[in-house]
C-alpha cells in the first residue's frame, strides 16, 4: 500500500512516492522501499505494487521486476508514450502467458516528455486492465495521476492546486511533499518518508 503520484505542467514533471511497505498478513510496516525511478533523461515513474516472497526469506517487488525486464528495451530517446506502451505490452504479455491478474496488482505513473517534446503523463494499471492511458499537459495548469492506499487524496489535491498563487517548479515540489505528508496523517499505510524526482 502506498501513495505514488506524478504531476506535470507544460514545462516539467515531478514524481513522488512514500517509502512504506506493509505486510498484510502481519500488519508490519517498514519504510524501506523506493517507489520512484528515472526511466531515462526524459521519463520518470512513480509506482505501486505488491511484494512476493523469494523463497529465501526475502521479498521481491513485482514492479521492480517489470522495471528491470523493460530497461533493456528503453533508449535515451524513448518518450512517455513509448514507455507507457512498452509497460502495457509487457504486463498484457504476462496475462496472456497465464499469470493471474490478481497477482499483478501494479500501477505505473509516468511523467516526462512526449513525442512532440511537450510534458505529459502516462499510466498503466491493473485497475484499467493494463491499457495505456496518456494525458497531455496544457498551457494553463497542472495535471496529475496518483495511486493511494485507503485515503482518497484526490479531492484534497484538487483544492490545493486551485489555491496555488502560481505554478512553478518549487510550488509543485512543495505540493508533492505536502501531498505525502497530508496523506500519511490520514492513512496508516502511507509513510511521511518519501522520495522525489523532477525533470
């Protein structure tokens, strides 16, 4: 369970995610997981997903496995559309190979430059049958995509965006940090410890 979000304007993208991992069987919560990744110089991702036992007492993050397996197919010129499509095909390929959908509870939020050089968002999620979702930024504001645990942070985020006096890299970074801290106060599955990347 986590909070993972990507926010984009026409000029930049911010990815943020808390670090909490929860063992659902025991309720044990550990803040030791980095859930954001720089895909290349143009694309970043924040993600949520499950961890599976490795057999030697350890845990392996399923999202990290997908990142590792797709890295070899991503170039420095890959755009948000390219990466979103690749992750979609990879996860749909897992389903077609017989992997049960309920064992693929993953969501990847992508942000960065698209084919026309404009910043945009992409998403691939089990909750949307791993179909690629693309959102283009506009000249007037901030677009966003997020995963959450129990607390619905979207309404709070919309109100915070509406109250921004200006949308700059600093105000959006501050908003991303506030989003994590606010959600952590409302939801025990989310930690106040976080990671953040800007491109």
